[in-house]
């Protein structure tokens, strides 16, 4: 049986399969290429942002756990911060109470117009109407000569002595409640009132208000100075604590810097530690202020009641507590940043 001849034996050319032509792919437009590049950049940015957020969250939790592992020493540091914050905060509350007292005293600031002794009751009423029509006058109160003598006898307790007088030496007077208690405004009002017919003298009762304002201004300056000094003390306390933490982790810092860690990466956990110190110190300061207010409220109320007045110690409201807590956190963060930045410049990985 004969075999079929192969193409090589017959000399015929071998049959080859058809080669498919490559498909023609249309070129992408510049707009599509730009959109793909923008999406790629946006994706990379989002991934970096998420990684940055994860690292911040991890460092915040890790720094808090490191503080919890050594509660006694860290609590003493926070207590030192709290004491440094309580003193200026307490002075601030004292100034607030003085401001409330100043407002109450300003309401009682008056001008007293003494009329001539020859003025009778009808003339005094007309003068009171003219005084009430002056600009800057809110309210007036007429005190007759008899009422003035009765008040004088009651205040001094000399009823028997003054009752023997044949004539009443006291003139009628008009008490004026001005719209503005500024010294210039009250001085101008007093000058206008002195020109009225039947007016003998105008007396301005404002010296004690001015003294109180000067004391309040002095207190504000003292509060600012103490706040600056104790704020510097908080920076020093936190800075020294963070400096010791940097020295304890010096080998670890050198290793991570050898593999390419940036200063911001190394600084981040210490910044969170400083912020946690500030938060703890602020919370302790709020607690100390509350305890001090509760401890002093009873004696202060009893002292005010002995003078026939009612007075309560002011407390920090939500706004004041937020400001105190924010300042303490910021001071802790700033103290840590200064300490870590200074020591990172001296660390050379080997």
C-alpha cells in the first residue's frame, strides 16, 4: 500500500494558515488622555490622603496609650499644667465679677442739683421739668427740703439734736440719672445745668466709679501678664517632658530616619502627646475651678448677706470652658513642637 506523498516529497510549497491582520485601534483623543491622567492623579491623592489620615489616627491612639501606661508621672505633669492655668483663669473670673459690679454701680451714678434756699415747691417743680428736658437726662427725682432733712436725720440718727433747729438749713435738690456716665459727658451736663435759674450747685457723684474703672484696668493688665507668664510655664513643662520622651526613643528615631522618614513623620506622635498633656491639664483646671467655686460660694454669700446684698461667684460657662481647653491644648502642642524640632536638628542617624 502506497503512502501519500508529503508536500516536501512532491516539492510543493507547504500550505500556510492565513495571518490575521492586526486590528486597527483608534487613537485616544487628548481630552480622554487628560481625563484619565486627572483620574489617576486624583486616585493617588485620595490614597495618600487616606494613608495620612490613618497615620494621624494611629499616632493619636498610640500616644494616648503611652500616657496611660505611666499614669502617675503623666498625671503629675497634667496637674502642674492645671495649676498654671487655674491662677489666670481665677483672676479672669474675678474681673468678670468686678465688671458686673461696675455695671451695677454705673446704674447708680447720679448728678445732684442743689437749688437755692429761696426756691419754693412750685419753682422747684418747674426747675425739675426744665432739668428733665435736657439732653442726656434719663430720669429725675425731686427731694424737698423736708424730705432731705428726714433722710439726713435717719442716716445719722440725730433726731433729737436736729429737731431743735428753728429753720431747715437744707435746700431742695434734684437727683439726676444720666444717660452716659462718661466723665466728659457728665461734666458737660453739669455745666449746662448750672446755668439754669434757681440752681445753686451741681455735684457729680462719679469719683468712686472712676476709681473702680482704674482698678479694673489694672486687674486686666495683671491678668494678661499672669496669663503670659503661666502660659510660658506650661510651654516649659510640656517641652521638658517631651524632651525626655525624645531622648528615650532616640534609637528608634535614628532607625526610622535611616529608612527615609521625614521630620514631620517623626514629630507627629510627640505632637499628639503634647496635645494630650494640654487636654488633660485643661480638664483638671476646670475641675479645680469648680471645686474652688463650690468651696468659696458659701462664705462669699454670707459676707454679701451681712452687707444686705446678694452676690454669687461667677463660673465658667460653655464658651469660657471651651476657650480654656483650647488654650491648654494649643500650649501643649506648641511646647511639644518646640522641643521636638530643637532635638531633631541634633539627631544624626548613623
